[in-house]
């Protein structure tokens, strides 16, 4: 949890201040790296809660939290702008996301009476991870985390919905893709990092529309390199875990399976 | 009149999107019938089918549409959206990048799910991965491009005020919903259980015993897409095409509150058609049990 | 400025969305194998699909008639109902001709609306197949409620954000103003919030208003009320926080 939250916040702040200090957009990719740490944290939280058996499937909890998270992001930045404390924007976002996540969790546990003991804590965590994820990728696209650029560049163009669904998918796909009795945490989290880098790729493409080559090129290069590394690790994990990895073949007979 | 012509193009693109979407979900065995493919190794039926579990079609099609729309917007910000050819190539570029990401997600799902079933002895077949993934990428490309095209035409004709990415996202969810409701039944009831008699639902006791031996050789998911292209695919296309076309038809042909009246009339027509269909199915097919047995 | 009436519209919209999810007949994964009555998708996603199509209808209605409350809501609901009626009908065509099964439900002996016999037409080992008359009508009602709820949320958000100075600007050469983009994004978010809460309440599949699980609807109304209130409050406070505009 600590790595996820602190790492994401560090990434977002670094990107914003390096960008404004140099007056360019070369450092936007650092925010996306912070967002990938938030994806890692979120995927781990989804894995913990989904192991209990949600009944409606894994995607639903991530979609709920990301839908709530994006409202928290924009309100947090607006509050920061109104009170003149733009520098505290991401922290306010985190607090508001925790509030909305806690409300969702309490409603799901106490009113709807879902019988998962860790639901309140998990929903709070997933909402925090989701909001940091949206803020991180939006900062990578817009170049800074102040309200005006995020509104004009990310929301008005509709890129926030792209971040919404790509980020949400990056959070729940790892556990959903590794669902089964032999699921292993390391393999799932390697996949989470790989899908996080794909989300960074999409954010890089969108950043190219806003800030041109300066934002797009470092983001795309780091995204592709990171994806290759973690996808190959996932492939190696799969080779180790699978019953057999055959280049081709017929269905094994009963005797061969035992 | 221009609007009605553009709307016909939108309806045609929606039809193609529906067909391609259903066939893509059949090659990848996504969504609902995938529960049977997932269950099969546990019941001892090892298979050579694809197992793509990217969360079900109504959640993965908005994903593709949003990525495609974001990429198309990026390309257009460089080239400018004045010329028709420029827009066309931007949409193609968007669909292409999405197809690559789609392929990556599909391979991770196949490898991940099958590796988590290692205790049942289900092997991962790399040739299934190599042959099926490009096919589903191609179908996904066609479906995604059609969704992007229809969204673009709707926005250019001022039929919807939403931004490009948001509208593509919503039509993606609608496409996934229609594809999941209509096309998956043909795959799940007919093709996966082709050895059972036609004309009955799948008995719960037979869950997991999907057909694994095909007409010639072992069954794979590309065979399933061939079968479903005879009925399931086109019907899904008809469904989604009707959804999109009628949705805007009632606003283009008549204006203001008459659109609401037209909407109510269309809903009532479908209710009447459904009544006739239900009565026809009962009279034609008859009962499964006799009255005495049921008492 | 913070308008209490608009907050009430968002809460009411959220409640309608949650209630609408309970009416739409969903068979889940078994329905694709003709083992359960209803449409073969997940609860959340089918309600989201029909309700968001209603949102498109509401968006177009507000665009052509800005500020017209009744027109937006009615057209939003009707667009969603139209989508579900087409979807349900085409799915039934698939069941009758593709799977060769009559439409029947195993949970009631006589259909509440058509009064036709059900249990004799259910194949052995299944819980029904297709979407018979009562489930179909229930789906249309549910989609209308979900679409109207989404339209209410969208209307409230657009009215709030239109008043912020500077929000009529657009991005690039595209026609969507800031307030429409923000309202649409938040409407989608609040939609998913309520749909998922309602689907947690249903816990799997439901056949419509004649299903015993339908009696759980008060819990969903309470949960949707609180969740939409908090979400709506956060969304409306943005306009309070930006008196000077952008």
C-alpha cells in the first residue's frame, strides 16, 4: 500500500514540477510511472477482495471505484484551485477518494449485506488507487496537475474516459486473466505491471495530441520497454506454472494427465 | 435528407460492427459460453479451444473503442480534421493500434487462465495461440473501425453533442451488450454442445462437457466462428444495426415530441412481434412434458 | 452556486437507475447455454448498456432543446427502452430459431402478463430459456427507469456546469463544450456506481418483477440514495469551487 500511494504521489509531483521548472513537457512520463505503481496497488487490492467471491464478477468492483474516483479527482483539484493551495491538490484528491470509497464500502457491507469482511477497507483502497491512477495518467497527458490544464486538455477532449477504462481494465484484468485454482500472486502482479505499461502507452499516445513530441516520445519509449520486460517475465512465470507448454499436440489421454 | 443518408451509413457500419464483434467473441470464446470452456478441464475434458477472458464483451468493447478513439484524435491533432481521407486514415490508425493491444490482452488471458488450471493437466498450446490471435485481432479491427466510423459520422452530422471518445465508449458498451445477449447463445447452446439433440437447453448436469472432437480433427475456436457466421453473427449485426438506426431515426425523421411518440410506437411494435414469436414457438415446438407428469 | 433541487435530481436519478436494474431480466452466463431465463449478459453490464444508450438519447434531446426538463427525461428513458426491446426481441429470435427452444420461465407456473403455461415448456435440467412476455415487459420498464435516471443525472450536471464561466469553450475544432464533456463523464461514473451497487444486491440473476429476488429492492434504494448523494454532492461542489470560472 505504501509503495502504491507514496510512489504515485512522488511521480505526480515530480512530473509537474520538473515540467514547470524547465518549461517543457519532457518529464510527463514520470507521472505515468507513478500511475503504474497505483495500478500495481489497485490490482493487488482487487485480488484480495475478489478471492472471497464477489458473485457478480471481478470487473464490477473496479468499475465502481473508478467511476467514483474520477469525481474525487476533479473535485479535489477544484478545491485546491479555489483555496489557492494548488500544491496540495493530489493529497486532497486522495482524501476525497478515501471518503467516497469508504461510503461505498459501508453501503455495500451494511445495507446490501454482502458478506465479505474486508469489503470496506478494500473499497477504500481500490478507490484511492483508482483516483491516483486517473490523476497520474491525466498529469502525463496534460503536463501538470493544476485544474485548468486537466479540464481543458483531458476532460474536454474526452481522454478522461480513455484513462477511465484503460486504467480500470489494467486494475482488474490481471486477476481476471489469472483466475483459477492455481493462481499465484507474483504472476498476477507481473501481469498487472505489464497492463500498467500498456495503459502508459495509451496515455503517451494521448499526450502526443496535447504536448506533442516532447511528452509522447519518452512516454512511449519507457512504456514499450517496460511492457516488454514484464510481459517476458509473465511468459516465464506461465511456462513455470503451466501443466505443459506445448508447441502443438493432441489432447492428452487420461493416462498421460495424472 | 443529408442526415437520413448519413444515418443509413451509420446503420450499415453498425451492422458490420455487430457481425465482426460476434465472430471475434466466438474465436476468442469470450464472455458467457467461456464459463463452459473454463469448467471443462475441471470436469476432465481437456480442450484445444481459446480461453479469452477480458472481462466479458460489454466491458472490453468500450475499452477498444476508447483506445481507438484516443489514438484517432491524436493522429488528427497532427494532420488536422479537414479532409475526409485524413479522417479515414486516422480511424484506421486508431483501430490498428487497438488491434495490437487487443492481441496482447488476449494472449495474456489465454496463458494466465490455462496456467491457473495446471492441476487439471490442461496444457497450453502455442499453436492455438499463434493461429487464433491474429484472427481475433482482425475481427476486432473490423468491429472497432466500424464503431469509430459510426461515431465520427454521428458527431460530424451534429446528431450528438458528446466528445468523440465518450460517444465511442458508449456505443462500445451497447455493441458488447447486444453481442453478448444475441450471439453467445448460438455458440453456447448450439456449437459447444453440438453432440446433444437440437431443441433443448443444455442440461445443468452436462456442464463442462463441451465438444472437443470436430468434423475432422480436434475442435478449435476458428471452427466455432465458421459455424456461428451462418446465423449468430448476422443476427447480432441486425440487432446492433437496428439499435443504432432506430435510435436516431426517430429523431431525424420527426422532430420534437413526435420523436417520443415514434419511440413509443416502435417499442409497442416490438412487444407485439415478441408476442407472436412466443406463441409461434409454443405452438410449433410443443411441450417437453405431458400435463399428467407435471402434476 | 449550489442548487438543492439539482442535488435532489441526482439522488432521484441514482435511485431510478438502481431500481431499473432490478426490473431488467438477466440470466447471466447460464442464459447463453439456454439454462436460465433472461438475456444472457451480466446484470451490471446490461443495465449499463441500455442506460447509457438512454444517456445518448438524453444528450441529443438536451442539445436540440436546451433546458427542457420533461423532453430530456422522456427521450432518455425511451431511447433506453427502445434499445432493450430490440435487444430482447432479437435475442428471442436467436433462442427460437438458433437453439430451437420455446420461451419459458421455470420460476412461475403461469406467466403474470400473458397467462400462458410455463413449466411444461421448460427443458429438463434447466431453469428456463429466452425472455417470455412478463420478463420482456419488465425489461422495458427497467430500461425506461434506468434511462430516465441517467437523463436526470445528466440534466442536473449540465445545468450546473453551464453556469460556470468559461465552460462553453471547446477542445480543438470539435463541437463538444466543456460542460457537456464533464457532465457526460460524471454521468457515466454515477451510472456505474449505482448499477454495481444494485447488481451486488441482486447477486447473480433476476427474471424481472415477478422474481422473488425483486423484494430486495428497498435495500438497493437505500444504498443508491446514500451513494448518489455523496457522489452528486462531490460533482455539484465543483461548480461551487469555481466561482471565477476557468
